């Protein structure tokens, strides 16, 4: 029976993204250790990956002096042990104000077709970082208006003088914001997560997934639930870009989280793609994030309003969320802008447990403990 089940699952996983019949094989390509059958991420020609630049980016990622008040770093909201998320419903900006969005993990962000929850125009890390450092609403790092002060802090540090010179040897003024952005983007592109139990199972280790996780995978990839329609492919998201592809369009989805007063509205500041497009039918549409390491990145959704994976399962099972009281009361199941993919489905308690077991099997323990990504002392 177990061999039969494994054979069935291998067939399903081939459809999901390809099965490696041999032991895990990795190849160092562009500084990454990627499974041999994974495509390469896209890297801008103007910012190639180089060791000195990546190391500078790692230092800057953990550098509190890079924020206006010199009290927070990128790593404050992107914690390695939490797959580079932060465990909060919504992030807290450097100035103490509340960010409107939940912090997404950074694993495999090099493959992201778009950055952030609902800004389709941000298609590279360099674009995203430039806007982040210039922004005041939200004022994530408190950099706006403090650029000269922050640069002065770094330029007074002899270690950083050496690091910038090594990373940008042909730039006469290597310690500037352009170089900071390039270095950070280079480091973040190295955050590859590809060795979860799921990956080892695909590589041929029939013992890597528990019986519950195998049953959950069968449901996840099966047509009845349709999870893989939005969370498919090797990176478990429909918003994936690989080397050689044009930026193209990325999918955004309204999953029926809200339906204020029966009008289809989402709370103020949470309108999603509609805030960018101005199109009312884009109300509540957000990017489907990767599910890799999802067990570590709670709470969930763009506003962190769903606390656990079990609640996530129940929401999709119901075809949306019905809030019966409070300021956001409304039946999201009836939201007129809800995606046609969110229809609800039948799920037993055991099947829900199995699905969660499968999602937990997407956790890459090596990724969240890898010293290459940590604030290690040199």
C-alpha cells in the first residue's frame, strides 16, 4: 500500500514541478546552490552577483545605522529564524508607526515576479529598495530626509570604507545610496530555500514526507481544492519569474477576506491592487505569496488578520471569511470582486490536519539556520 501511495504521489509531484529521480544534486550557479533542475533567477545586468558585494549587503542587512534613528535594520522585520518574516500581524516602522502590511518572508525572493503585496510596477529588488528608502508613507526605515546623516555614519566606519571599496572597486565614490541598494539586492538574491522535506521527497527520498504529509500533498495538488492554481510550481506561487522571461504581468487575487457593508469594500488602506490601478474591480486583490516555509511566517494574509494555518484552511474551505461583528463586519464569501477560484470545498478534520502536515513539510530548516545568511561575527 505504501509503495502504491508513493508511486501515486511521485506522479502528482511531477505535475507540480518535476521529480528528481536521483539523490539531491546542487550546482553553484551565480553564487546559488540550486537543485539541478531549477531554472536560474533573473539578475539585472547592471548588478551582477559578486562575493564582495554580497558580503557588504549582508552586513548592511543587519546594520541598524542604516535607519534614520539608527535603531532598526532590515533584519528587524526580516528575521532569519522566521524565514525572514517578523511574526507580527503588521510590521512596525522605524519611527514606531504601524506599517499597513504584514511582512513577507524573503526566501527565493530572487524569483519574485513582483515585490510587495500589491505593487505590480515593482519588479526588481533595486526598484523596491529605492522606493523603500525614499518613502514616508510608510516610513519603513525612516531614511527619507536622513540620507546624508546615514551616509556620514557609514563613511566614518573604516570597516565599511574597506567593504565598499572591495565591492565597487571601479567606482570613485563607492559609498553612496546606489551602492547600498545594489549590495542589499545582491545579498537578498542569495536567500535561496530549496531543501525542505518536500524537496528531498522529490529528489527520491521516499521517507522524507510523513504519511499525513503525503495525503496532504495529494489533496493540495488535486483538482478538488485547486491550491496549486495560485500556489503552484517549484516556488509555490503564481508570481514567479526566471531568467530569460520578460517581467510580464503578475496575478493578484481577492480571496474574500472582507466585504464591508456588502459593497465589496476592504478596510481603508487595505484596498490592494485598486490603490495602484484605480480600478474598483481590483478591490482586495493581493499577490499570492510563496508557501515555502509558510509554517514559520504566521500570522497570514496581507494584514496578518489570520493567525494560524488551521484558520487559513477553514477560510478557504468556506470560500471566504464571514465576520459577524466589529468594524469590518461583512460576508467575504459574497464579495462581488472575489476571485472565481475561491469557491469553497469539503474538507474533513483529518484532511485539514494532513494539509497542514504537508505545508509544514515545506519548511527548510537549513535555510533558517544557514550562517551565510546570519549576522555572523567575522
